C-alpha cells in the first residue's frame, strides 16, 4: 500500500491504461462474437466446428499465444487486443447462440404471426430477449480480460501488470500489491455492475414473456 499512497498519479495512469485495454478488447469481442453467434443459429451445421475452434483457442496458454502473435503484430497494444479477442470468442459465440435458441417458441410464433420478417424478428425479439444470456458471456470475458491484460504487460502492453512484473523482478512485494489491489477492485466492480445489469435484463425478459403469453392466449398479437 505504501507505493499507492506515495505514487497515486502513476497508479491511476496505469489503471486507466488497464481499463482501456480491457474495454477495447471486450467491445471488439462483442462486435465480432455476437454476429458469429447469430449466424450459427441459422447455419447450424457450422456450430460444432466454430465453437470447437473457439474452445481450442481458449485453452492456449496466454504467454504462448502472445509469443505466437509477436512476429506478426509486434509488441504492445495490438497483439494484446487480438489475443484477448481470441480468448473471448468461446463465451460470446456460445452465449449468443444459446440466448437466441432459448427463446420460447410461442413468442417466435406470435412475432411471426404479426408479420415480422427474419430481420425484424432478430432485432426486435430474439436479440433483446437473448441479452441476459449474452450479458453472462460479457461478464465472463470482462473479468477474464482484466486478468489476462495483466500478463500482457510482459510484452509491453502497459497497465497495472507493469507494477506486478517490476515487483517480481526487483523482489518488491509492495509493488506487486500496488498492482494487484487495483486489478482485483476493477474485476470485482466490473462484475458487480454487469450482474446488476444482467438482473435488470432478466426481469425485463420475464415481463416480456408474461405479456407475450397473455397476448398469444387472447388471439395472437405480440
């Protein structure tokens, strides 16, 4: 704690860099993984293969993946983001597909009965109702990205991992603690906020299901 109290500016700067790495990686992962998950709900024969490949990527040790990416993308921010995106695809793709496929058939039938086409059905019904499951995947990759971004400091990505590695190399426990505490707080705070958001989405989905069931029982309008 002594280092944090004596160098609050440096710790804050490294914390903001850590947040930037994690936020960019999570956003990019969602923008890539959600469309892939949607495609897999329509082209089902690809689902096993794509999720299998994503699962294999997830099992690769982080340092090994960083080492593989360095010759192609160099050191620093870029290989870190690419590695985090690759690690995140399993959770995002699987949860997106599961979220869409878990929607009650009577809701899909009611929406189709209203005359919705496939695009309207996706954006007005399937994605909104699948958001709680998708958000569970976002929670997972957010915490994971915050943790793995720590290791990425080894390849010059910056962030709070710099303090931990400096502490390891100089055998300075205070530096390690100065890096570890903000990382733990970031992970806990991010998870807490996303849990609250997920619960709100689940309540909205429950209310939506009840209203759609009532409408279907009355004659079929969503």
